[in-house]
């Protein structure tokens, strides 16, 4: 009987471990099979990102450019690498095309198959042949409305057409804007202009304290009739109500059959908020205004530390 018990125990023990080993072996087999399936489905980071993102819209001042208004070498390198992979790069700026030509050359974007979003989205224009695929402008009545408003607040006003800046007198911020925009300035009498004039934007340009005071005292009527952006402490810009960078990015993306989930937008200031909210991936600079950071999906490095390159390296080129 004792021998029988020993044999029974041995049988049960061997049988138990055999079943355990069999289940363990089955588990291992399924584990490796599952892992193989996941590896097959899970493309490399680079291939996934290339599939996910097809368009990058980039603000200029405070974003692409450092504080000396130059493009850091790392930003140039990253943009060229992304462009070479077939990613569309669009500069999205309040400047006119003349004001970004040198930067387009440096970035390798001065070609017939590239467009820029300029005047905060009032125009979407070809970088080479100047073809316009979208425009949303102000008219003579709008100009006179702001002219009277500028006289009420005793503030300097600049008016931009598609190819020039007009003003009633030169001021230090007019000179600064003309230099940045690389655009001709014409002194005019606002009461004697062609009533068919087409206007891309109107700017109140003055000391930051006065700009802040005006913003606090603008009638609700102004906010309801126009799109307003404070693009710099000393600039308050007015546009057609139907435009902003977000709307323009969508229009450009639609022309390329690119969906919002495939778009990255990078910016730092108030006139970037709509495109950052619209994008599949909205990225704020480290130096961005708090309200921009609050709506962004990701915060990159500052404009002084090539934050644009950091974002492209991470989400397009998968360098880390």
C-alpha cells in the first residue's frame, strides 16, 4: 500500500508539472505570437509620424525666429529635413510676402509648390509666383471706421494693402514695421483714397501702455465686427472678421486634401491661438503667452533655443 501511495504521488506530481509546463509553454507561445503581431502592426516611430502629420504651420516672430530676428541653424536643418520627407511647411505670419522672402530662401521654401499664410490669414499666397488661393480683405468703409477711431484715441495708424503700407505720417513703429515687412511706406491723406482700395489689415501702432488702454476701452461693436490680434506689445491689428490663422490653415489644408489630425501648428502669441486650437497637434513655445500654453497639446523649447527644431525632431523626424 505504501508503494502504491508513492507511485500515485509521483504520478500526480509529474502530471501536475506536465500540465503546468504545458500551460506555461502555451502562454509563452501566445505571448511571442502576440508580440509578433504587435510588431507587425506597430510601424516604426518615423513611419507612423510621417503618416500622421503632413502639414506644419509655423509662426515667425517669437517662434521660428530668435530675438535677433534670425532663423537658428537647427530650425533651418529640421525644416529642410522635414520638407525633404514630403511634409508641407507653411509660414503663418502677420507679415506680407515681401517681409518673409529672405527667410523662405534660407529655409528652401521659395518654390512654386509652397505657399505661405500671410497678413494673419487674410491671404494665402504662393511663395514664388504670388498666386493667391484665398483672400479675405477689408474695404474703404472699414478703413474710415478705423481712421476715425484712431483720431478718437490719438493713436498712430498704419494700413496695409497687398503690396504697400500707407499712413498719414511716419512714426517710430511705422518705420519698425516697414523694416520687418520689407515693404514700401507711402504717406497719404486718408480722406482722399480710392474707394476701391483693398486692405489686408489695419494696425494701431504706439507705446504698449497706450495699446493696452485702447484694448480696455474698445466698444463691443469693434470686437463683434472685426478680428483683433495683439501681435506685439506695440501693435494692435484689425482684420476681416472671417479670418484668422486657424481658418487660413484649414483652407490651405483643404486645398491639399489634408485633414486636421494631420496638421501641426506652432506659435507663441495671441494671433496664433486659433491655429493652435484647430491643429491635430497644437504646439506652444516655452516663451508663449500663458493663454497660448493653456490651449496647446505640447510646449516646446523657446525661440531662443530652436524650439521649432525640437518639435519637428520629436513629432516628424522621431529623433527622440
